């Protein structure tokens, strides 16, 4: 079992986090692209614990590009 705690408020992150879509696009340095991203937030105080590319949006973008032949 994960016994992680929020670095801001100390709440246990053992069972869940809030996953929120980021309105702005995340970019990868040097790639010239912009991608949808999500943030992982503490369920107690909503502090951001981490950010990553949105795997579902990335998958959909890839599928659409493949259908177009790009």
C-alpha cells in the first residue's frame, strides 16, 4: 500500500488524488509541440503533486494523425 503524504498539508495520498485537465498546453523543450496535460492534486488541499502529458488525449491525437496519414 502506498503511504505517500501531501508535501503541503500532510494528508494521506494512499487511496486517491484529484486528476484535473490543464487548460494551457504543456510543451516539451526543443520539440516545438504543445500537448494536453493533466495535474495530480492533493484531495485535501488541492496542492499540485505532479503534472504529466494527458495519456488519453495523446492517444486520441496519435490515432487521428494515423487516420489522416500524417
